[in-house]
C-alpha cells in the first residue's frame, strides 16, 4: 500500500517545532527559507516555549497550544526530545512529520536505540515520518522551500528523492543555476519508516511530476522497489544515480547511511528489469534530467548531424558510433536543400558540414529538411548558435579600432545576432513538436555557460560536448525501447 | 630535421596579403584581430593593389613594393593566386607563409592539383607553409591573435596544434572563458608541407611551452610522429585528442581533411609507446589541460578525500575505485587532528566526512594533515568552497525578511565569506608546493560556473563532479608512471 503523502507535500498549515531566533540554528534558517520562499506566513506556526515571537510570527509554547491542527510539522529539536514530540503531534492529530533532527542511527549505538523508539512510536500512531536526519523537502507549487540551503525554484515536472541531503542540496543548486523547473524534493534521511521507494511511489501518482530522479545508496526491500518502479516507469522516466557501485563505495555507503549496499550487479539487473534509467555519474544524472525534461524520445537510432565545421563533425560521428547509434542516410529532399544552399564541394553525406556558413537561413532550412526526413530519428546541431557570438566579437573588436557603427546601429546589430539564435531555437522547438524528434544543440565553449543557460530558456538542450549529446540520445532511445517492449507506446 | 618555425611564431614584421576593408572578408577580420590583439601596427604591412589604406594602415600594391622583408606573410587571396604569391614572397626573401585561403584539396580534384603546385613551389624555395586552409595562428607572448575568431588570451604555458580550425577555435574560446593562459596555437589546415608533428616538435623545443595539446584526425607518417612525441613527452606532457576512433568517424575524417585515419588500435599503441596522453573526449582534453597546467603529478595511487557530506564521499569513493586508485589509510596524525575537530561519531576512515562542519579552520587543519601524511599521494576536497555560498544565501534571505545587519555589516560579512574560500585555495596552493601533491576541489553546482572560474584564478582546479577529479588524477598518475619507466623523474 502506498503511504498517503499528500499532506507532506501539500500541507495547508505547517508547525515548526524548535523554531528559533538564533540565526545559526536549523530552527531559524529553515523557517526563514520557508518564509522567503513565499509559503503563506499566516499558515506557519512556530513552536518554542521560550519565545513569544520568532522572525515576526507568533510563537506557541507547545503543539497542544496551537490554534489549528497543522497538516505538517517540522522538528528540529535534539534527538532525545523527538519521540515525545511525535506523541504530542499524534495527540493533536498531526500525522505528517519531517524530522530534521540528527543524532539517530548515523551517530552509533545510542542513536540506533532512539531511532528504533521513534519508529515504534510512529507506527503505533500511524504517522508519516520523513527522516530522521533529513535535510527537508521542497514542494514548488505550494511554495515550500524547507531545506538547509536557501533554494528557490520555479515550478517544473522533475521530482527528486535523495538518500543524501548533501547530494540532494547540490542537485537543487544545479537546477537553480540551470534554470530547470522543479516539482518536489525530499531528502529521505535515515529512512526510519518511509523509504526512497515510498517517495518514488508517491511521485508516480503525483499529477505535477513528469520525471523522477533518485539518488540512492542502498535499497532495503529490493522486491518492493522493483515492483514500484516497474509500475511507474511505463508512464514516467525514473532516473537513478546509485552509489556504492564498487566494494569501496559500498563500504563508504554503509558508514554513511548504514544502508546495505549489496552487489552492484544486482542493482544493475533490478534497474534494467524495472525500467529505471541508471545514471553513470552525478553529471550524467543532471544531463539526463535536462534531456528527459525537454526533449521527445527518439524512435530510432538514426542521427542527423549538422555542423559548422568538419572537426566537430568527426568528433560527433565517433560519438554516435560509440553510443551505439547510426548516422542517418540523407534522402533526396535533404540533398536537394543542401545542394541549393551549400557550396558544390559540400560533404554530400551525414554529418552535413556547413563549412563555416554563417547565414541563419541556411541553418534553418537544412535543420528543417533533416527533421522532416523519414530517415532521421534525432538531430545534433553543432556550432550554429556560436556563429553569432563570433560575428559579434569580431564586430566589437572592429568597432574599437575603426568605429564604423553608431551606438544605435551597434545595438541593433546585437539585437539581430541574438534574434538569430532565438529564431533557431524557436524553430527547433516547433520542429520537435511537429515531428516528435529530439534536437540537441552543442556549443563547445565560445559562448559562456551562463549565456548558454539564457539561450536554453528552460526549454531546449544545449550541451558543451558532442560526445554528451550522442550518449544522452542513446540513453533516451534505450528507454523508448523499454516502453516498446512493455507495449507502453 | 625540425623545421625552423621561429619566425612563424615570433615574427618582427607581418605582411597581410589580401588585406581588405570589406568587413566580411578574412582579409579584413584577420587584420582587425591582429590589430586588436596588440601586435605593433607599425610592423604590419597590408598588401592589396586596389587600396591605399586599410583599417588605418598604409597598403602596398605588391610584396615587391614593401619597404621591408616581412618575417611572416598571411595569404587570404583566392586559391588560384596563391602559388604566384609564394613565388613573390620567395623572391622578396619572406620564407614563412600562413595560407588561410581555402579551395585546395578539401574541395576535390581541382583543389588537389592546386595544393600539389603550392607544395612544389614551397619546396623549391624552401618555404615554411602553414596550411593551406588553416584558420591561423596565435602567439600570445608576441600578441599575435591571427585567427578567424577574435580571441585574446593571456600568456601561459599551453601550446596547441589542431587539424581542425573549428575545433581549435572552440578550444581557444574555452581557454578564454576558463581564464587559462595560452602560449601558441596553430591550425595545421590541409598540411601540404608542415604536419601536426612538426608543430609538436617546435613546441617541444619552445621555452614558453610547458604543455602540448593536439587535436588530430590522422597522422601520415606514424614513425616520425612516434619519434618526435617520444622525445618530447619525457619533458613536457603531450595531450592528444584523436578523432576517427570508429570506422564511421574515420570515414568522416577522410571526407573532412582527407587524412588516412588508420585503425584506432594502431593510434592507441602509438600514443602509449610515445608517452602521449590520450583524451577520451573533447571535454576530457579540456579537463586534462587544466589539471596538467596547474597541478603537480601524483606520485602514487593513494587518494585522501575530505567531504562536507557523506553522499559525495560515497560517490567519490566509487569514482576512486573505478579510476583504479585507492583510498589512502589515515595515519595517527590525521586521526588525531580529526578527533580534535570533528564530533565523536566522525567516520574515522577515508573519506573524512565533515558532517556539514562550516568552520574553515577545521577544513584547513584536516586538509593540511592529509597533505603532510606520508600515506597520501593526492587529495580531493568536496564541498568546502560551497559552504560560504550557502551561508551567504541564507544570510541574504534572512536579511530581506528580518533586516538584522547594516549595509556595512552585510558587506563585511560577504567579504569574510569570500576570504574563507580564498584562504582555503591559497593554503591548498602552498600545500601543493610544499608537499608536491595535487589537490582538486569539487563543487557540484551551488556556485555558478563563472564564480568557480573566479575562484580558480587560473591557479587551482575546481571540477563540478567527483568522478572527473578521480579520473583526471588517475591519468596524471599514468603519465608519472611513464616518466618513471623512462627514468625521467
């Protein structure tokens, strides 16, 4: 049975037990982050017997004294106090509790004992406990940003469960920096009761979630994990980064969260069987997340590549073959378009080498011809976005030396350059919609990272290496093949 | 015999044959880039029979009419004119010519013929020809930035030869964005006479070059390549990105530069035999370049890891084992320092989990203890730099809500936060110098890319994934082992 976690992520009222005015305390910055994120202040109830007011909110001496029954409570008080607090919550009718407090099984024997007590109490009263030793939750649509790091994200369809608060926080930081929308996040902490798979189960049924990420160190009930993920993965991609892949990593995982890491081969088999997409590295998980969020799945392995220069085309061709994909055959229509637009010595083969052609209309026409070709399942576009940057830099340098353009003309020129890229990206979005084929842009490093994020605008994918584009498309195809085998597409 | 390329990269005077006032022409933007980069304008001689002045410089009708014998000439005129121009250069005494012009072997039969003519003429007159169809050269110390893209780099010890102008230009863009210093660059173009290995040979003897990069699609004379690289690699690392690894990539390379790619196994063997460090991907080459530029080589495989949180430690442990490295044993001195500074339940094993400890003194003391330990050959530091960012974000959020600090206090606070990181990075630099061991920092994504570059300040290495840190250290160790086998250390 799936736990009912609705009020964990969609509470209409929140108690902060252990709320504090002392800035260095969790009870302070958790409350501040919640306030800063925009959760309605009138629905937040700090509990602290020693204060009348905390960060401008009325503080209450106890849970019993609260004017409402809060849907959700955060607890940041010392470990020894937590079981008593759960009793008070149960008595008041609050069934969902996020235990931030540390000092449980992660600190050794005494903590193990406290955690067992906590679990028994929770079971007796049928409470949902997140943690203990969790770094908190995010629920973007409800404007709940209740984690240690002050993240504020915009709504999106990715939801994420992490067995490490630290890895979780950093990935939230990444999504913030990359302009990626976010749905829900939970650090599962020590998992005294609720386990990673429970959150995956909840995200599977959650209408706001379209894509599920999980950072795992160990799963206790493998059968249950496989059952849950199998059920969900036919409808939503489940991307898993599992550490403890090596014997040494397994030992580190045990000392970190006490999880029984188990043999990595078993995990590999479990992920394959249940349709989970396994990320190879932390960076791979982030790249997969972005691509699955924004791109349609390729329906075959035939890649069309358009490149501003030959060298990149060669690198992309290697990457295509090494990722297990094929170069698409260019059909007559594509060849006709290229014959019209490119010099007579053009490659006449995929990759299509634009030989430094800077006319955006050429790029657009060839991209469109490839997108509509029945021979092409997915596309990589190398260097097209960077041409504008290089032209712009050239003009700026010229401007300093020979002063040809008025300020207005210069401004207009740069607006035009930006419009070039926007027109290409917009066309790509339309083509992806029309033909249901993914397009990945690659710019090595002429455009700075932050400008690339601006261009992506949370809707397209721009990578900085052709190898990455090919490998990610191949993983997406793997998932598509899984869906086909399951009859889900 | 090594070609004498001194005047290619260190010319005291430069002719620009085909210089132009028409902004879209190579003859215009190459000249502008050269001027903008700071090469002395009085030593630049535009040649164009139709103009009296080009971008403010006196233009000359012919090479014969120049008031000096230029050390170096760039040629941007149509392919059919080039052989005649070489004759004129030879007659005038100019022996070093960079042929930017395209339209040679890369466009088919007619071009092949022209290129053969060009090569014969050059041999007859004993000329050094870069190209044809090259995107130009960079020689930072002489302030020569004569490439298609308007790069301006600061001096450094990396020199780079690329068989693709496009790949070359983008890697220059990357070094610019990353704040990496640069020595010399050359796009080898069609290699009618001078080949990639000639430039490697020259860089090997060049006092300004400490690290050589090469992007290769194919080497015609394998024996000569191996001889040259073997001789150089015992003194300077030679990092090679070789495309055409797959059959498909080989075909693409042939169609791009006409190079005989050959079997990738042969290249692998040649690189191993000659001590070249093979980059796996374009991104790998960039990462290797940065690490080899800034870090001492590890002398063994024992890695010390310090992490702000356990999850990263587990990922880094996996990465260590997968890269063929070991976790260092913590000796009594390291354990004593950790016992003093960390809570009693600390991991007592490598990775050292700081459990979110935010005191920079703790980070510094533990890093120093690891650096001086005879058990540790290299270090990875995870999350230490990010703590300040998270504290800062928390304070900013608090500030908006509860307005505790004056503007001055806030400013002082942020200066302190920045100083934390600078003190850590400075200490790391000292420790690397004192103990001759590499230290790599890892921050996932809480600090933006551009701020990471500011922190690196061109002197330290900060990666965004633990997997990358481990793999790069392992490649550096591989090179160190090669040097040991050769008796070069």
